[in-house]
C-alpha cells in the first residue's frame, strides 16, 4: 500500500470461521464475500474510515488450499503443487460505512511450480515461512526457487492485486467527486 502511495493503518479483522464462505458460489464470489466480511469487521470499529479487506487462496485441480494448520498439512500442499500449474486468487473489498461505499474485485494469477523433491519441501518447511500463507508458500520469500513461471500479477500472489485495488480506490474517488460536484 505504501508503494502505491497510500497512508494506512493495519487492523486485524475478526472473522471467526473463514470456511463458511466457501460453501457454494464461485471462488471469486466466495472470496470477495470473505474480503468484504473482513473489511466490515474493521469498519464497525472505524465507521468513517475507508477500509480495505483482502484474502488470498490457492486452487489446484478444483481443491482450495488455504493456510496450512501445521507442517504436515503444509508438506501435503507443497506436494500437490509440485510440477503443476495452480491459480492464486486474491479478492479485495473496499468500503466506507459512513458514506455507504462498497466495491469488490478479484484477481487471478496462474503459477507454475517446478517439480519439488522431498528434501526441497523439507528444507523449505524447516524455515517455517509457510505459516499463515495460502498454499503454504510465499512467492516473495524462499519459495521463489519453486516457481517456473507466472501468468498474471505477481503482487496478486503476494496478496494484493495492484490494478484491481487501484480500480477500487478510483471507483471510490469517482463516486465521492460526483457527490461533491
């Protein structure tokens, strides 16, 4: 956000069970609903603020890979990604409760992993970088060596689709300017 020119404050959202958002609907709709719920949970505390919520998931062969519960699940996830193409989806939701603005968007990036050996996976997991990462990896960290190529926005894989996010802020400013004209 800083690189995009925004001043901001980070606040942890309070969404209890993220899995309930994935019981029907498309991946994009479900993920956008989760991002909106996260933004809403912060907006309740700061109703006059412009709040951005986001969430990222990894999908491989129709399976949704969220954040691993532990090292064993992380190893399983990395094994599933090994030598395959998967999609990383990040949804963003921008809202201002006070002015009634709400908008959402989803980015998708295809990521192709190299074939990983058991020792590649073990070495990566020993550093515990996988914690709190969708699909058990951080492209901006040591997992960069796992990536053969990507198709789409790199920053979407990191967790914030830049152009989609800018479009939400533009929509907010366009709406705001129209109301003040």
